[in-house]
């Protein structure tokens, strides 16, 4: 991969977003012998998997009984390393406009790029965690109040409180159980919004489940040393001594500038047809940001949409190219 920030070459395919769908799109673009550029707003490739869940296991990717999120991203990066795709990191796309000769001008906060086609694989768009609504929360964010977990072992031997009731809260609780001294899962409802299997595993684990409680007070000078929890019905209060607090209230996502590009949108996603093409010819989408009737937002689905988007993008800028290129086992660029 070539890591560049300024380049006036007209690429065959420019991919906006470097998460799992974007990486596999780049790989498949290489299979079609297209010149490919990835533009990613974050400092590293991998999207949410690298930024938020690097040490979480993923169980629903074909061929992997289970795989760590970061290992999956590393494998995807290794997969595209055989091709010379250009990668631009920490660069936010602000506008995409079709210019003369059907070339797209892609304007970012660092410069201008040109491409014959565009494939948007931006996931849920820009995202940030829903923060703990407590007046003292901000001062602890630099010490032991966490919204992301990048290193499970950093909690070894600690008393950890996980706040939330969704999949992430249960997943982190279960993954921390064999590492931390104690794990307390605190949720304001009696029922969890997580997969049934995760709830079953939680109930048979040693995780201390405290429901229905919410945080009433945080105690400590530079670090949170104790939580005061309030029962959501009786208002009874209990204290819990902790070494670390992990908040999992989900994330707030936004399409950002994408909503101003003239694309047909539906519930925060780009509407595409069976070719994964948007209402603007030459702009395609794949992964979680793409929607159509019956769409299911899974990594595995994004991997399936990527070849469809690439093959139709190639047909868009080169009408003489075959839509069906054949199987990788018979392609020249895979023969040793």
C-alpha cells in the first residue's frame, strides 16, 4: 500500500471509508486490475473494529469459528498488500462532484482527488460514544472512565464496573470476567437488549449483575474510587468500590457531509440498486452505509456487496469490461 495525501492522478476507483467493507472492496478492485485509492478519516484503517472493538471476538464471518476484530482487519490489510493501492489517512471527505468527462472531483480537508468512480463504504458515518450524563464524568475520562476498550489486559486484577445493557456491555463483561478481579454489570432495566445467547452466558457467568440501577454519584479525586447506585424504582442507594468504569451506551452516528452530496438517503443510509449503485451514476455504496429492501447490516453482508460494487464500477468506467471476471483461482494475478 502507498500512503499518500496529495495526488492528482485520476484513479479508477476511490473508496471512501477504510473499514472491513472498504478493505475488501480495495482488494477486489485490485483483482479487477483497477487503480484504487482509499480515503479514511481516522488515523488507521479498520473502522469501528480497530477504533472501538479491537479485542472483541467476531463469530459471524464465514470460515472463522471466531476471530478477533483486529486480527480480521490485519488479515484484510495483508490481503490487499499484493496490490499497490493508495491510502490516505486522517483525511475527511467534504464533497464529491461529477466534473467534465464524467470524472469525480473529491474534495477533502487536505486536498482534491480525482476518480472515474466512487464506492462509499463509510459504515455508520462519523460516530462518537454516548457519554455518561453526570456533571463529574468529564474529569475522569483521562483516568479510569472508559468508552472504548483497546487492551483487555490493562484491567487485569481490577474491580471493573460496566454500565449498559446492550451487546457491547455484555460482551465486555464476559470478556473481562477471566481477567479482572471483579466485574459488575449495571443496567437501569431488568431486561437486556442483547443477543439471547449472550444473556444466557451472562447468567451462567461470575459477573455480578446489578439491575435496575443507575449511577447517582461518582466519588474520587483524580480517579473514580466508588460509585453510588440508585435503584430505579425504590431509589434505594448502594455503594460500589471500583478501579475502572466502562460505559457502553452505544454511539451517536452522523452521515456528516455525505448528506449534502445529492444522494438518495433513507434512515441515514445510501439507497442503492441491485448493482450497489446510488441514484448518481458512478457512485456506489457497500457495507452498513448501503441500504435496499431486506438489507441486513453484517460484516459478512458487506463482504458480499463489495465485489458487486466493484464489478459494476468497472463496467461503469469501462463498458467493454466483463461484469463477471471469473474466479480468483483462474486469474493471472493470483498465479505464482
